[in-house]
C-alpha cells in the first residue's frame, strides 16, 4: 500500500484526488491540506509520496518541498501545477522533487506517476522533459562527460525516457523487468555524473548521446 498526502489550495481538486485514490487498492490517501503551514506536523501520518501544488498560500510548494526533503529525505515528492514554467520546473527539481506533472494530467497517469516514484523512479510528462532539457542546456557540461560511454541498452533506456515514457513503459517496450530498468538508470546517472532524470535527459540531448 502506498501512503499519499496531497497539498493543494483547491478544495475541489482535493476532493477529486481523494475520490481517485479511494478506488485504487494500491494507494491510501492519508492526508489532504490546503496550505503548507506547519508542514512537518502534517506528515505525522508517515506518507510514502506527496503530491505538492507549487502555488500554495503563505508558504509555496517549492520551499515546502525543500524543507520536507531535508527533514524526511525518504519521502518522494511529485510537484503539480497548471503551468509548465521553465524556472519553476528547475527550482522544483533542485528542491529535491522526484517528479513534475501538470494538473491536466489524467487520473490514470497520476496513479502511474505515484507508483513510479514510490518504486524509485522519476516522472515528468514529455513536454516537461523537453523543457528541462532546454533549461539545463544553458548550463556547462561536466568535463570528460563522454569518457565513460553508455552501453547500447542504456542508450535505449535513456532515449525512451527523453520521449516521456515512464519506467514501467520503458520496461514493457524493451521487454525487460522494472527492476532492470531501475538498474540501468542508476548506471546512467553514475556514468553521466548526474542526480536526476532532468539532468540525464539534458546531458543526453546536449551531447547527442541519443
């Protein structure tokens, strides 16, 4: 069972998400909040995953995420917003979020994203992945980036991720297990000297690895 807490300033959306989770046997909603005030006390239910709205009153979601990750590094955070703003995306990932999705994302996809980050993956929609790549493209590449070549299978995995596929979808497309995909991702991060999916995608595109 995946325990989820949702932070969103819209009561209507909280009701909608609660209803979505109630019909899924793998997810239990253990808290919904319209603000991030006293965020630490609101996590006493020990959630595995947090759905965090970026635009929150008083304390914004990005700031709250950074603080939550400091206190509870094991909790996975997926940012959600109505905007695909480049700077907000970058700041969210920098704060430690494992994913960034638009609020227009379908219920089925939201469930899939929660399952993916719970299992150690990272998530972002294709449009978000492209924006992250463009954003990081303005940054300097680390020296000797290509000194450790990726294997053909690692390149295949990375290519599919740049297209916005989830870990589960990559596993299905390549006819391998989810755990195998996760193992490939860890090796990719190590070889490219990156710590997030956004950075990996950026480095892959900038250096024409895929």
